[in-house]
C-alpha cells in the first residue's frame, strides 16, 4: 500500500471567537464594511420631567450618527433605524416616540464624527455650535445644511440581536439643501461619492 501524505490538520479558531453558525465577529464586520451606506444624524428631545406641567422645561437634545437607516414603505411612509441596544438613543426612543433624521452632506463629516465619538462630551455641548432648527412636530433638532430632514413618530420597535430596529412613520420630509453630495460610510471611514 503506497504512503499517502496525511492531510494537514484543520485550523479552527478557539470556540469563543466563532458563533454557532461559524462566522466570527471580525469576519462579519469585515464583510459588512464593504457595503457603502449613507450617513444620518438621528436626533430627539428628552420629554419634560413633568409632562403634565406645560411650563416644565423640555429635556436635553440627544443626537447619534447612524449608517443603518433605510426607507421601508411609501404608503404609509416608513423608515427604519438600527440602534445599539441599551445606547442613550435606544433608551430615549423607548420613552420618546418623536424623533428626527438629518441626511448628512459630504461637507458634514465633522458632524458625523462628533456625534459618533466614544466617550464623547455631553449632548448639550455637541449641539452648541452646530446650526439647526427645531422640527415643527417633534421639537427635535434638524441640521442646517443637511440634504434632507425627516420628522418621525415611532410605530414599532423590534429587538434584533444586540440592536433595536426602530420603525418610524414619517411626519414631515424636507429638502433644505441641494448643495453637494451625500456623506458615505465605507470600509470603516467616511467618504464622498464619486
């Protein structure tokens, strides 16, 4: 019987590095980084501490950069944003059904970076020198210079792994700026189209 070379042993990473389905966090993250997406700023205003008192001051504004945002339906007009479970925005939108989205232009890279920093400043300071107007229906900040702005009301929240999918009905849609292209996110960096 001839000697056949033995097959090399299979290399398998330690069990903690892989999920039951066989894909690791790093493999999944690397694959998904090849999907280009637009960048938005999701904003909301905390409800007043005493909602029954019309003189009670409104709560602080909050904002978060998101790349997992998409149109869901035309009739009725629905959008979806994915929020990390337990994040400040996830907690806020669990109690505040009104929120807004500003579609960022390529000239607003600094805004995207500012609102996505880990260990960032308070939201009050983040909004301090960013031009915005308040949404008529939501009271949420709508960024000046954004390509589009939407005001939304939460219709449904769906738990999905370590994220919450928030589906919102679009209450207003405006095109405040026609200048420039969209800010994109691809391979872990903000980029411009073209």
